[in-house]
C-alpha cells in the first residue's frame, strides 16, 4: 500500500487494500482452513519420523487445496468487477476506481492457490521442527517482491495491478522453493499425480 501511495498515486493504496480484503474471504474458508485442520496430524507424523505418511498427507492436502482454491480464484476474478461496483462504487469511489480495483483484485487473487499451498508447506516444515527454512525464504521474498512490483509498475507501466501481480509471482516462487525444501527434508517414496487428484 505504501508503494502504491508514493510511487503511483495517493489513492492507489485503496485498490490494494480492497483487493487484499477480497482475497482474505476465499483464503480463510479454503486453504487456511485446510492447513489448520491438517497441521495437528502433520505434527504427529513428523515427530514420529513417519516420512512416507507425512508426504502422503501433505500431497493429499495440497491436492484438496488446489481443488478448492483454483475455482475460488477463477470465480472471484470473474465476479470482482460486479462485486466492487455493487459494494464500493459510490460517492468519491468512481467507476474508474472500480475498474482499477477489479484489475488489482484479479492479479492478487490469481496467487490464491500458491498462497494456500505455501502455507501448507510451511506447516509441514514446522512439523519437522524446521522453522528456519520458511523464515529465510520469506525474508528473500520481500526484496524480490519489491523488485518485481516496481518492475511491473515502472518498467511495464502496469499501474496498481503490477504490485499485486508481483505478490502472486512471489507466492508461486515461494511454494516451489518450499516444496523442494520439504521433499529434501522429508525423503520418502515418490507420490504420483494420482494422490494429488484425491
């Protein structure tokens, strides 16, 4: 929001704020709920060094997370314009503001599946008593997110949606790195695509 305020325009931070609020609703009822429910079982499996079972649990939960968050993400992208027009387009919030908020929401919500999968991998790492790796990766994502966002905004002229697109790209990179770290920390039998479909 600060980057939007100082780099783009003072009112631009409201688009980021609204997009974040709209992201939190599907996130809370899909991926966050699944990760919270799966965490106790992951802790038990991780503490008992049941690597195969832990990997199976994580992969099954990732599959369910994607099964819920991809349609939720697509659905919110499709209705974001109407939703914002209905609830926010009045007074000093113009139709142009609504259009920018809708675009900003679409680029942020596109990262919802990756945010959900990333949170699950973080919990899986914690179940193996490894908090350091997720913290280090998160610390690296901050400057990378800043560089990507500024590149999209200043380099490509994308405006406010460029900021949230940077966040979504970082969410994807983060989940890729977390997955690799988890599989390195928790060796076991390879889990195929059939498990991801459950």
